[in-house]
C-alpha cells in the first residue's frame, strides 16, 4: 500500500491534476464523492461515496493509504471560514491513524506585507486578513499532526493557472472561459511583480517530493518559484502573444475593474474573497525556492508561453481566425 493515495478534492484544479499524475506514476488512487454511489468510470480511480466533512467517511477512505492529498474546499467556497478547519481535522485524524503523509497545496495568504518582497518558508506569519489567519491555524494543526505519527508536506505556490484549474485569478479575472480573448483584464498595479504557478508543475513538484518522503523531516514546507512576473506585464504579454499567434489579432490589455468588485462584494462571496486579497496585487511578492532546489535539484518548470497556450486551450479560449474553436480540455469539475 506504499503507493496508495487518497485525494480529497479530486474534481478540483490541483486535486484533479494530482490524480492524473499519481495514476501516470503508477499509484493506486482513491477519491471521495458526495451524492449517489458512483458507478465505475473507467478512469483508474476508486471512487468512494463520502464527504470530507465526515470524519467516519475520511477514516474509512484512508484505510491502508500511505498518502492523503488534502486539496478540498467547501462546495462553491461557501462558509469557507467555518468548514475548512473541520475538514482538515478529519484528514489529520486519518493520517495519524494510518501513519500517512499529508500533502497540502499552500498559499501566501498566511503572510503579511512585512514578510515581502522575497518570501522564505520560515518567514513570520502575521496575516492581515481573516482568510490568512485561518491559513496560519491550518498549518499549525498540521505541524502538531507531524508530532503524532503523521508526516506533512506543504508546497506553497503563487496564483494557480492551468488547463483545468477551477477557481483562480486567471480564469475569473484575466480572461473569461469559453470565450474568444478580445481583452485581458489585469488586476495588478503598474510595475508591481506577481507570482504565478502552473498547475501541472505544482503537481509534478508534489509527486517528486512524495517519492522522497522517507528522507524528509516529518513536517516539511517548500516554496515554488513558479513564474515570476516582475512588472505585471509578463503574463499579459504571454496571453497576447498566444492569442495573436492563433487568431491573428492581439487582445487589448485593460485594468481590472476593482470598483465593480467593491460594489458586488456585499452580495457575492467570491467578490468578497477577491477584494480581501487585493493587497497581493499591490505589493511585489516573489517566493524563494532554495529549500526545494536543495532537495530536488531543480524545480519543474514549463515555459510561460507553452503553459499559457495549454491553459487557454483547456479553457476553450482559442479560436482560429476563421472562427473554428480548438478542442477544449476536460472540464475541471
């Protein structure tokens, strides 16, 4: 059972990418799904009926597993603040019972601007937001779990993008899925650097760390350098190049309408979350990956234009000049 993994959040962005790469590497993969008992899907995954909010379901699903990938969030991110810690506690209980390794995709939310502009793994965690405070508590509980027989690998990365990346700034802010890209809305302040991470690279990094988990400390945190956009123009420039190469017309680059987010945030939960994290677009932040390089030797890294093209194709954004749409990738959910 050394290569059996339970993936919580297998239909989401990073969870789904981890499933694909674990299967390709020869792992046995289990996943929980809510609702009716799933029929065999022929995808190589052992789908189990259950809910990450049920400790009994998680304990049963994790039986005999060496790894638990904790990539789950509340449905639609509703009541995130009330539900995310109970879900993690269930994963911790299962990992302790099985002596398993927990893999967590981390964020930079648990840091405040005092830790910027270059962020190290052990920088002081003094968040300025409610979500950041929850992230601090989440990592603290995982550190405790590592003293109780579980192992923990946290991989912190920048804003996700990728062909099947669910909820993220790329698909909710910069471009609209399924539509031809006529303009790109950029949320950052002019000249302010921003950190991006391509989901397949993140999953490859996690998989490589899992292969070395026996040699890692019980509680390990790593940062990915990902794609550092030093002036806020590298990502938009890559999108413009890829779109022009495919359609013959370069999209316009426009400022993201933060005023609209402010108007909608009292009524729309997603807008509230976006507004709370605006400081990450107003302050330069890059992630120092020396610890990761010391362990792996190199960080998995897809060239930016190649990653952007795969992302836009997967989102159904690229159309030929004659109007013929490229075949989209599999949906994230």
